[in-house]
C-alpha cells in the first residue's frame, strides 16, 4: 500500500524534530547542522505525504456516507473533487521520493572541446558556448571563463568555463557527451552540408574536503603561453600544466599572466576532474542517471544533433526532435531540451525505485 511507504518519512521527520530539541545536540554544531539539512530535505515530502494521507482518509469517509439519505449527495460531490486529486498528489510524492544527487546544487566546470571536423568543430564550440551563456543569462547564473584555446580559423579548440548559480549541475548534468552539428560551413563553395562534432563535459565544483590530492601525486610543468598560430603571448614561463600521477589526468592553464594564478586555476580544475572520475566509477551501470548522462557507450556517445539546414535539434537519448534550433541557439531557450530530459530522468528513477 502506497500509504505505508510514506510513514517512515513522517516518522523520521518527527524523530529529527525531537533530536534537535535535545540539550546534547545544541552543543554538537556539526550534528545539528546535518540533522537540520536532512529535515529540510524531508519537509516537502512530509508535507505532501500528510496531504495524501488526509485526502485518502477523506475519500474513505465519504465512501462510507454514500448510502446515507441525508449526507449521500454531499459525500458524492466531495468525492468528485477528492478522487482526481489523489493521483496528482501521488505523482508529486514519487518525484520527491527520488534520491537526490548530492551534486545537484553545485556550480560546474563546463568543458567544450572540438572533435572531428577541424575548423568547423572549433567554430561550433564557440556557438554552443554562446548558447549556454545565453541560457545562463536567462536563468540568472554567472559565467567565468577559466581557460580557452583559440581555433586556427576562429572559435575555440577548447573552452573551460565555470557556471555559478542555483542548481546549475542539476540542470546541465545531462549535457555531457558528444554533440554533432550538420551545416554548410562558410568556407564551403559547393553548398555541401558538413558534419562535425564536439565533446562536452559537465564537472561539479568540489571543496577541498571532498577530494584529497597529495602534493607528491601532482607533477607540475611550466612553459610559455602561446596564442593562435604559435605566437608568444608571454615572455615568462607563466603557463602551468598539472598531471595527476595516479589517474593520468592533465590540466593546462595559460590564460592568466601570473604563474601562481594559473596554478591555482589548474589545481581547482584538476580536483574537480579527479572527483568526477571517482564519481563516474561509482555510478551504477544500470542507474537511470547513468543511462541519461553517458548512455551505454561512455562519454564518447553521440547524444544530440544540431541540423541547421532543417532548423532541427534531435536528442537521441529520449527521441526528442524540435524544429526550433534557432530559438535554442540564438535565444538561449535551452529549457525546450532540458525539461524533457529531466522529466525522462525522473520517470526512469521512479521506475527503478519501484514507486
């Protein structure tokens, strides 16, 4: 019975309330903070659970009154309002019962890299980055470029940027994978459609306590920064390359003129990438999140196609096709894509949890 699944959440919420009023908890700031956070996470679910139980009880009471000469009509009228309400509350509860991703509220490093397609891929990195920036402006996020590497004909071979705001990771975590573009390049004289691809990585920002990297695990190389075409940007060895020896993960930053600033940036990105590598290793292969985030073929899997001649965007994981590519790319209306992705992820998680 669905109602029986709700009682443990209500009992735990009441238990936390009692614990928070205990004298010994008041002196234990760490535990009090943890309990307060847990209770806050349960509050919406408990509120909906109580609403469901009250509604179910009211339905049962009104059904008993249907045969009553005086109250039967009134009971029938109330049932017509209450019975459609119950499944809607149940659906809300199912979403709230899905285990939360501990990274959902975090800022992210968004990394875009040109893949197959040469110069056109680098140009698409710039276009896709602009799309994410426009979406960030729409929802009120801040964007800071961490590192960039220019393409030989414009665009970027690589772009790393931090996106800061409410629930950034929760909204963009399913953007990781290969994004394919089909369009006629400016340099194409015959009007032929060219296909190229870029990879997108979405990496949650981490605190120092979340990932421990020992100094002897990191190799640092310094070199002179260089710009497009190889020309020198700086006459000092300010560019920094960090290599995490246990995993082989490499981060190179050269955007700042100061070696110290480049090293700080590189270390933050390195910690995030090491954490992300650990996270990916821990993900259950059959989980709904993994199916959506990286599909069955890892991060090399093609997740989306942007077809400019047909103004079409296709997300291959959820069979989503939209003929609104201009609105998505130019206006930052990424919500058209993100909402169906998140709805599908919720549905899969509910199914997997057996709710």
